């Protein structure tokens, strides 16, 4: 839309694009029995002509575009959606997924117990490590994880893992959240 709906300055808090699709989480307001309620919708458009391919309720603002698929959370599960139809093509076997990122053909998923790596295409589990992750970043064949082993954040560490094997390369003590939100 040319302008946001409701009283917000922006109505698209999340968007990703691939060579085939543009996926956007759109925040709208709908009339319900309780009055105006904010609703999040996942809208996918053809990247070449802008035509809307499909729309569904968005459970998460997190999106990854992986070629012809859209990775997001649906009903508390991490799924791959067909970019053309919106149908679930794969559900990843991870309990209560939190942050997830894609790097070097691996889907890396953190939850309250562990960080797991999946083959992004096949969905097969490759490795896991028991960590309480606050934030993850990947690059150059490595996974960097900000680990917090306490409720107060006084046992914070930065750990580095080999991306393909999950073997820990090093770890050191830090203070606070070392990864910015951007």
C-alpha cells in the first residue's frame, strides 16, 4: 500500500526477496467482535510482475527466502512454504523454534535448549549442540553464538562452531549482548 493502515508509521515490519518471490509480513487492522484488531498477514508476490500469489495469516515476523521456498513459523513450528502456493512443503523437527538463519546450505535454529543445524533442502538434522543462545550469526564456514547460561546475563559467552560439523572451535567470556539488533 501507499500508506500504512491504522495509526502506525509502517505496515510492513518484515520483507524478503529471492529471484522468484517477494514475501512481506503486512500488518493490517480488521473489524472483529472486540473492535479493531491488528492482524499480521504473510503476502507473497511474483518478483517479476508484482502479482499476489497467495496470502495467509502470519504467525511470525521472521522470514527467510530460500529460492522457491519461504521459511517461517506456522502454528509454533518452523516450516518451508512453497513460494508459488503457500502450502507447507516441509516441517523441521525442532521444538519451540526461536531465532533461525540460513548459511551455506544449512538452516540453523535456536531454541531454549539447543542450536540445531538442518540440511536446508532436505530438512535432515545435521548436528546439534546444547546451548542457550541469545543471538546467532554465520559466515566464512563458522557459526558465532552469543551464549547466556544464566537468567541475569552474568555468564555470557561468545562461542564459535564449525558450520558443517558443529564442532566448537573456541569460546570466551563476554559481558552483555555483543550482537546488535541490526
